C-alpha cells in the first residue's frame, strides 16, 4: 500500500482568503499562470518565489495537461 499523495494545491480561508496556493506556501497558482502568460520562464517564477519547488510547478503543469487532454481509455 502506498503512502497518501501530498496535496499539490491547497485552499484555506486563513491563507489569502481561500485563493488556491501551492501547498506549503502562500504563493497563488494564478501567479505562475500570469508569469507564463507574460512570457516569463519557470526559472523566472522560481527565482521570484523560492518557496515553490520546481517539482510543484511541473506537477501542476502535468495535472493541467492531463485535465485538458485526457487519454481515452
């Protein structure tokens, strides 16, 4: 039996009024999206928000991709 998967994104009324943030941080997921929309790189984002890990960013992007392009079973 595998260990429970740690949440990637969390929301709490006590953290930024319930805005979705990367787990263990106060960094809104929307901030990553805005960086990428503005032409910035993942490295630029990570430099500005060192509490977020590269693994968190990649996992978020992979999850978003999987939701947008589900594999037919």
